[in-house]
């Protein structure tokens, strides 16, 4: 299982469009085989910081995700919407338990 988690800083003047692009991306990604969770969240202290959380069943599913038309479209929007490159981390998880 893989988890991708991190932040993306959105240009304040582009926030409304960024929300629309993010919702479209997460909806399309959630429909992919091997995607367990794909969500964007706004930070509680800074609404222009978007947090992303992805959960993938396998490396193959994640690699396939990077080749989708919706990922290509999403990448085209990023230069206009984001203020910086972001900070994303990939975690390889071997065990999960409820708290």
C-alpha cells in the first residue's frame, strides 16, 4: 500500500479555480482502479494551503495514475494556480490499524 501526503500552496487570487480543478482531479482519480482515497483539503489556518492525501493499493496503480488524461490536464493547470512546487511525500505502508 502506498500513501502520498503533502501540501501545495495556491495563489490566493486563483483559489476558486484551484478548488474546481482539485475537485475534478479527485473525482476522476477516485474512479481509477487501485485508488482507495484521493482527496484535497484546505488547511484550517491557511485556506491557500491545500493538503493532499492519496492511498493507492500498489505501485502499479500509482504509476497508471500518472499516465491518465486527467493527470495530464491537471498538470497543465498547475503553473497558473500554484505559488510553489509543493511538498509531497510517498510512504510505503506495511501495516494499518484503527486507533
